[in-house]
């Protein structure tokens, strides 16, 4: 059974009868189209070939870093994105468990960015992530300390997930309080 790409979002305004929107590119993807059939609908075999997910100068595959550099008004080919893409593609991919770590990141990072974008202080949060995590991580990569860079970046992602989960759990407990 084919599995749809996790970066597809149904949109009733796409096409005549609705369709999908790619969360990576914001493109409208119609069911039955070549890209839908070859990549989006058959995600398991299409993932490694998907032009949007390869990371070839595609800032979207570096979700958190892209949001941070965008907050700083840096270009898509800035040193930070270029260094971290190369780190991912040339080092992390070749490590035991590296490909799985990348796939896990692709699964959680869009939600982290989306949650941060909904905050009233989103700009400040992205700038803080940039200064506190992206810059030091890039410095580690530049120094060839790839293991430490991975641990540092992974720690940042885990911390952001913890913050989001705490927010959800606090909201749920407040709802339960009012429901009893």
C-alpha cells in the first residue's frame, strides 16, 4: 500500500475539486499528476528521488535553520545554511543511524517551526535560536567537530519539542480542570 508523503496537506482550494499543497514548496499538487504519483503518493520509493527533499539548495529541508536565517534576513545560500546542508549531506548521512535521524528531523522540524511561527514573539525566538544554537553549531562544523555539532543541534531540536509538548500538556490540563 502506498504511503503519502508527510509533507502533503489537503487543500480544498487547490484545483477544481481540491488537491494537496506541498508543505516544503507551497506548490499545489493535484492527485493524478506526475509529481503526485511519482513522489508524493508513493513516498517510500519516491523520498530519495523527490526533488524537494534531496536538499540540493533547498532551504526547506533545513527547516529550523531556514526559519532562523530568514528571521535574520540572510540569503538562502548564506554560510550557515550551506555549512549545515553540507554537514547533513556529507557527514550525517554516512553515519550509523544518520539517515534515520534526518528522517526524524523532517518529521518533527516543520511542526516546531509552525509552532514557533504562531507565537507573538516568533521573530525574537528565531533570532535567539540563531544566536544560541545555529551559530555555535556552524562553528563546530567549521572546526570539524561533527559529532559535537550533531549533539548540539539534536539537543536544540529536542529542547524545542519539549517546550511544545509542555505547552500542549499544560493546555490539556487546563481544559481538564474546567471540564471536571
